[in-house]
C-alpha cells in the first residue's frame, strides 16, 4: 500500500484593493494622536492672549451681546468679546464687528469668552448660530 501524498493548500491572497496598506509606524502615530490632545505653541499663545484680553477692563468697549439658548433653557445671556464654535469647515471664532453670518453648528464645546469672568464652555450637540451687528444668537436643540 502506498500513501497518498498530502497536498498543502496554498494561502488565499486577500482581494486586491486600490488603497495602500498602512505603515505600522503610521498606525502608532494615529493611535498616539487619538489618545493625546496635543497643544502646539500657536494654540498656547492664542489661549494666553484670550485670557489676558478677558482680564483687561479696557477691552470692555469691544464686546458683543451673546445669547445661547434652547426652547427649554437659557445657557448664556450677556456680554462677551469672543465666541468659538465648530461647523463643517472646522473651528472658528466670532469677534466684535464680525460681518453678518449664519452657520449650522456641529457637536462641540461652544466657548463664550466673557470680559472679567473668563471662559464659559457649553457642550452642544449642534445648533444654529446667527451674527448680526455685534449680536450673536445660538439656537440649540432644533
């Protein structure tokens, strides 16, 4: 009796795709970016400038009327010198004398920088922002 030779199956290659395979080093960088919140020097300088400006009482002349509310609650209603939010194109700031502007907001931390009181951070799930003649209105939960 003769033994039949064992046939070893060739490994099946994955289907070809047009996308290149990720480099393992890139994967580590992506994971590192997700786990850390890097703040570069430009962002640090921006934060310091906003903090210094908010404590300067002479900056009170450069202010806007801000109202952030939903049908059931008013989150903020007062004067401030800056509003930071996020839309589909990214993060943006509204400052005094901003042109008329309207935008749908993405989920983000809406930051209202008040004069003398510091920053007010409001976590939102989306909304509508309207700017007209130094008045900013943010409608939430719509």
